[in-house]
C-alpha cells in the first residue's frame, strides 16, 4: 500500500509505537549525517483535539460577549422604517453600550424586544423618554387625538413610516429593559452605507403639536414658579 506524503507522516505519528520509531529514525539519520538532532515529545491526537476544543470554546465565548454587550449585525426587514431602511432588508450594525449606560436619547433608532411578542425584535425610533408628553393621532387603539405622558422607566417608540408601522401608538410605551441596542451604521446595500442619524422627520401637524406642547409646558412651569414664590 502506498501513501502520499501527509498520509505517511500521519501514519508514522499516530500508529502504535509510531512515536518511538519516529524518534529512533530521526536520531539515526542525524548521526549518519555527522550531526546531532533531538526531537521533542510527540503530542497525541487526544491532546491536540482537547486543545483545539478549548480554543473553539474560548472563541465562541468571545463572540457571544461581543454580540451581547458590544456590537452585532442585524437585518431590518419590513416597511415600518421607510425611508430610513428598505423593506426588503438592510444590514445594520447595532451597539449595546448606549443601552446599559443609559445613553439612549430622543431620535435614536433602537433595537427592542417586541412588546407584543418578546421572542421577536423590532427596530423603531425613540420619540419620547420618561416624563415626555407625546401626541397620539386618531385611528389608534389608544384614543382619538390626545397626548400621553411616558411613564417612568419607559420609552416611546415609533416607526419612520408613520402610515405603516405598529408601534407605541398601538401598544403603549415600552419598558426600557426591552431595549437591546442602538442602530448606528447601515452596512448594506453598500451604495447606501453610512451613519444612521439621530433625527426626527416630523409631519407638519406633528411639528405644530410639539410646539404647542412646549408652550404649554413652559406656561405650566412658569405658573408653578409663581405659586412657589407666593408661598414663600
């Protein structure tokens, strides 16, 4: 039976007694050549498999920690975030540091566990933080054209495609604990690659309502200061 080069070396290395015969052969050839050579102890196949498995497990642990606590790739599919993302699926990068450092701000695009089905994840934009007042238009399950205050420990999420998005207007504010990360970079398609901006593209009626809410809040704060001054 004839062996190729690597098969012959494998057979000599791992056959019973192969290590000893291999060492004797090396010593004999060294002495015949007029020099001396020494070969280190041979590693068994079991030891090499054990070391390879250890390296594999360490690599998997590093990948898990990076995906869970630092950054991961995510594909956005569906029409709710048009025109920021395409409905057929854009590849994005999501970082997790902003969530566990409480650095999420209004206008950020975030990845979150679905409030309706925690096994699913959704990609929406933050429209309100705790304590903010958010306007809810008509034709939603939360009422007809009213404002709500985002409760403590929650955020208000909404899709950029206002006319085709199931979001906080339908199921209410989302607990902050359901947030998984902030979308900061679009990777694919390559001709649309770039940073995901922190911004809100409001409809005209939304801008008017936001200005009205700001004026109302300023008036309430001024009235509260006057009451405190009279109380003193």
